[in-house]
C-alpha cells in the first residue's frame, strides 16, 4: 500500500522568527555588465536627504506589521551604498533606531566599493554605527577587473581593505570566480590573497550570466563548468587551510564571524525590505508573506507615501520549496524542528522528497538534522528542484549546477 502525505492548506506558526532589516540604495557609478540587481547609474548629485526621508516613510508604513519585534541585524545594500555620505547613513540609522528596537550588538552591514573616495569615508561609517563592512573586491587581477567592467583597480582594492581593517573589526570581501579568460591558477591566486588580507569573512561567487544584463546581450567566453567546479574546490581548500569555516555554499568565515544577516535569510527568518526595489518577508501566526517596493528610484521618491509594488501570501504548497531554497544552502543544513517553526507545516509533508534526495545521495539526515551532502552542494539546483510544488526530485546530472554560487542578498 502506498501512503500519500497531503500538504495542509493552512499554516500555524507557534512563534515568529527573528526579524532583520534590508535597506536598498540603488545608485552606482557605473552599471557592471553582469549585474542584474536593481541598480542605476548616478547622473548627478544624489538626493540623499529626499531618499532617506522616503526610506523612513517606507519603514513607518511597515511598522504595524512588526509591533513589539526587535531587529537582529541591518544590511544596507545596493547599488553602491558607500556613495552616500557618512552623515546620511548616520541619519538613516538614527531614524531606524527611533522607530524599531534594535538588539544590543546587532550586526549592521554596509556594502562598499573599493574606490578611493569611498575608502576615505570608512571612519565616518563606523562612527555612524556600521560595524561590518562588505567590500566588492571581485578580483585582485586588473585584467579580470577590466573583463567584468569594474572601475577600481587591484591596488585600490588592497588600499580599501587596509583602511577598512583600521576602522572595522568585521570585514567581508566579495570575490567572483569563473570570470572571462580566468584560469584555475588565477582564481586560486585571488582566493589566496583574500585569505592573507586579514578579512574576517570571504564570499566567493561563481559568475553567472543573468537575463537583462549587458553580458546576456553580449556574452563573454567563460570557463567550462568543470573548470568552475575546480575553482570552487580550490576556494574551499585554500580558505579552510587559512582557518575559515565554510558554512554556506559561497560563504566562509573566521570563527565567530558568520554573517548574521544572511544566516537569517538562509534560516528562513523575517526581514523588512525598504528602498527602491527592495524585497521583504514577514511571518504572522497563520501565514507567511512577501513584499516588494517600487523599483525606479524616481517613482519611489515621488510615491513615498505608498511605495508598495507587490505583496502576496506564500501558499502552503510553495512554502517547502521557499524554505529549502534557503536552508539547503547551509553546509550543516537545518535542524528538523526549524522546518515546522518557520513554515508552520510538519516535516512529514516533504517526506517523499527527502527520501528520494537521500537515496540519490544529495542529503543525509538523522532525527535531529537534515544536511546536504558534498554531492548535494555540488548539484544544489537539482536538489532544490525536488521541492518545487508538484515535483519530485530527479537524479542529478553529471555536471555541477551553474548557480551554485549565485548571490542571495
């Protein structure tokens, strides 16, 4: 007799998950040809005051949904948030604290590019309350930086890291591999320099060509999948040897320096999203919702009283995939109880999918935890496809998934 486990049509959350805040600042100096984020080239003076006003109004509109909750982290991303002055960031964080309780010692991250102008501002950002700086280095090879359209040089990146470490005890470096014309030796050299830099965190992403980018219209010649897989393995080997712990597909941290904000994403926590094009997720006792803000900065500024572009409830049939899409990126996977805590569904609703993934060698589990195997991490796309509504896991093909290193935030 075959037993079919039906998914419930409703969810019941016993407790709400941790809450974070994502703030999107959409402007950059020049749009990178691989970038599919909501970013827009600066054409003149930035409307710092008006945009912070709009962010505050945006946040105030979300307050009734989160009364009584505290922020565990704040992440200011972009675009290039370091184009905003330290004074604007200081005002933004002060306005946030005046409206939502922020946990003592909360992680507050600012993304920055390694240009000289931004680096000179790092002290001001630290004084404003930012305690974690994320530098978009991408490569220490000038040839590779030119190939992907970056406007800083390798030497500017090194200088920015040195200045950042003077003012911040928690610095992340974003690197990319699988770049046009890149060899394994070149990728390894980048990782080795990052490991020597003294940064507390390294994020290593494989370059993927996304729709609506310049590279999509004019694709460069990239290394083959097997070569990219070797680059990923080299990153894991080099960073492990330097004392970093890999805790997510593309994230490596010194002891005690995991990114708390991104961990909240991966553990299917909640986050408010404010700013042009920002996305958010909120849980209630009987539902889990997502919201999205207006994308165009000029429209966002002109409609500060109502910046909502879309809001929807995630159906019970979609929740398993939404949860697994995040949690199975973690090297240690997730505690079994977390699934029901975050989705309001019992874990046995995905027992057929888990059993198939286990038989295919993509996960391993016991009574307490579900985790991806090394094979599961290499074939993450195929593992995740098994949890799509109405789908059952298929056997992984013989080449790595192309999006193993895609960014999540």
